[in-house]
C-alpha cells in the first residue's frame, strides 16, 4: 500500500483571514470534493475549509478493525497528512481550539484515531459512523486531554461496516480523555448521513 500525496481541496475563507478552520475527511471510495460539498448544509460561515484527498480514494486498504499492521504504511501516512494540515493551520494563526474535524465512515474512523492519539482542546470533532482503528484497541495509543472538546459520534444499528460495539468502546476511550461526547445510534439507518446528524453537527460548529 502507498503513501498519500498532499492533495487538498479548500473552500471558505482563506486561513490567514479565518477565525476557525475545519478538516473534513472523506470515506472509502469517495473524494475530497464530495465531503467538502457538505459545507452547503453546515454552519461554516467564517471557516477555512480543508479536505485532503486519499490516494485511490481510500485512506487505508482494509477494514478499520483489521490488524493495524495490515493497513500500513497507508494509515500512518494518512495520520501524517492530517498532522501536517493541523500544523499548517496553526502556523497561519488558527489556534488549536479553533480547529474542527469532521469525517464520514472511513474518514470518521481516521478523524477519531487522529484526535484520540493527539487529544487536546479542539473546536469540535464530528464522526459520522466511525470508531477507533485496530483489531483490538490499545489504550496506550490514545493520549492527552480533550478538555471538554465537544465530540459527536453517530452510527446506524446495524451498520454494515462499523459495529456498534466498537463505537461504544471508542466513546469510552474518548470520555476517559475528557471529551464531551454525544453518541447517537440510529436503529435501521442506512450507511449515510441523516438530516438529524447534520443538525447535531451544526450545534457544535456554530459555537
């Protein structure tokens, strides 16, 4: 598996003029352009908006619940892409507490994995159908203090890709790192993003 190039789609306010920024991570088979189109439904006035593009439309090759080594080096490369974006935003004057994250499916898993490994006070974290990554969750991988960062985690029950049990286990780890987590599990919901989930995301984004 390959390493990711640094292709990024941007929208909204230029980072140098923005007070807030959001990093949006697409799912498997999707694109930066598709996830960034959610901006038309989100409260992102005044935000710098960034969506990196995964090589071959996938952040890592196998299930997020496969052994971590099976998804390397793509997984580490994906985490590096996010880290470089965060550092770039901070260098452009956007404080960590004004950086937000949003992901769907594979992108939601990556969102939680990155922020869980780098817990701190962020603006907010939105994971539409995702959980922490690995065959088994190793608590020692997740460090820091979210300091009450608002986190929205949603999923369907059942979901074809993301077991509810993994979502629950992930939420517990995030709470142990002092995240202010809202968990929503929707019975029978398809593998998609519902209107209610957008409404809940906007509650985070407009604050």
